[in-house]
C-alpha cells in the first residue's frame, strides 16, 4: 500500500515536468536520427503534453484510490 501511495505522489510531483521530459524525448529522437518521430513530436507537442498530464493525473488518482 505504501508503494502505491508513493507512486501516486511521484506522478503528481512529475506533472509540471512533462514538457521538459517530452523535450528530452525529442532530443533523443533527433540523436538517433528518427526524423519522422521528431517531426511528429514537434507538430503535436501541445497535445502530447496535455495527454501526458491528464494520463499521469488519472493514474495518480487511481493509485490513490487503490492505496486508500
């Protein structure tokens, strides 16, 4: 139970850092020369950030519900 609660807190803490994590992912794709993945992430960056934040929030809420 404590592990689930800790993971939920970690997800909530990481929500503001989603844009930085996605930019790191874009740099990684550029580094391995996956231009198609780089283009997709650049084109849909705002949508991907919103999707990742909502997903992380829902996962945190689910983990809190299970751990409570």
